[in-house]
C-alpha cells in the first residue's frame, strides 16, 4: 500500500492490488449495505479507484472514488482522515451509500465543499422471499435490440428522479451505460405495443445479494398494477440464483414504499445521497 499522507487517525493511501483481501474483509462487515462496493470490487479487482485508511496494519475505512463517491466508514470519526482522498480524485458530483458513512464524510468536507441537495434518509429495503407473480406478465432480460427504447425509458426516469436530462448532457455516454447493463444481463424490461411499459436494472450483483435500481413504469400505465407485477417477476427471476434482493428509495416516495411493502420488502437500514 503506497502511503500518500498521514492524518490524525491512521494513514490515508490509494489502495493497490495487494490490498484486495483486506478490502474484502472490511466490506464483508455488512454485505447488504456494501453490496454496490462489493460488486464493483468483483468487477474490477485491481482496486485502483479505491482509497483506504489504515492503522496498525489494518484497513479501517475505504471509499470508491471518481465522479460518484461511495464510502464505507464503520467508525464515523475516521471520516475526516478519509476525506483527504477526495482532493486527489477528479471532481465528484454525487456521494451515495450507507447513510452513516455518507453523513460523516459529507460533514467532514462541508467547509470545503457544500452540497447542492441531500436526500436523506433513503430507506434500505431487503426482500428474502419472492412474491407470487400474476399471470400475463411479460418481463424479460433487455437485449441489444431494445437499447434505443431502453435508453429513452431510463432517461425519462432520470429526469423525473434527478431533474436532469442525461440525453441532453451526454447522450452517447448514457446509451453506453445502458448497453453495459444489457451486456451484463442486468436489465429487465416489459415491452408492450412497441414501447417499454416497465423496467428495472441491477446496480450491483454478488452471490449473496443483488441491488435493484431504476424501477420505472411508463406514465400512461401507472396505477394499473404494472410495477407490482413487473417487480415481482424480476425479483423471482433474480432470486433463482441469489437469495436476497435489496434497494433503497427516497423516504418521501410513499407510493414506492407502499409498493415495496406489498411485495415483502422490509427496512434493514438507511442510505443517503448528497449532490454537489
């Protein structure tokens, strides 16, 4: 581990491949809360986008850097020392992750970087048994031929959720992002009448738990049971291979919370999202 700087509590370093095992052990403290980080580590085991805080030879806290920052800080007091990593990375736009970690890291950088918006809390929900899937549900994996419609549907959801049109900001990058999800088998759609009426993606996959994202129903088909039936089908398909499905949702989205409760999701923690 190449040391970059020393802080009040431990040494802050950019992680190297030799740190993989220690990082895995740290993230395994809570496999549901850290599923995104654990999934990213599986996809890119060289750990070159990671920073860690160590003391006495042990890894105490870590974050995945870049435009999206995702921290795991089991002891809140370590946030100030770990925050030094953020100034060695490209400018970040979002900080997302388990709420205690995000709150402590965001607070540690307030004097230098103030947020534009925070969504906190975001209940972290878990499903450990699939719900019955009603008849007439035609959910399937997204395919390359679906990419045009899927890109449009995902952009529509992003505009609703974040207030930003990704097709106006970076259309080729947005299409590439959706293509990656399709290629991984992480995109599920319900096509009907030449358009997508329901979709959901996986944002993370591990053998123990997956994380769902992007649950969306076409505006013309809302309040018709489409989301409930479609999500039940997706969870049933995923849970043939992985025992747990997780997701997080804005606390103010009462309709979504009711939907997830009907399907058997229960709250097991909190996430937070901070925008810069």
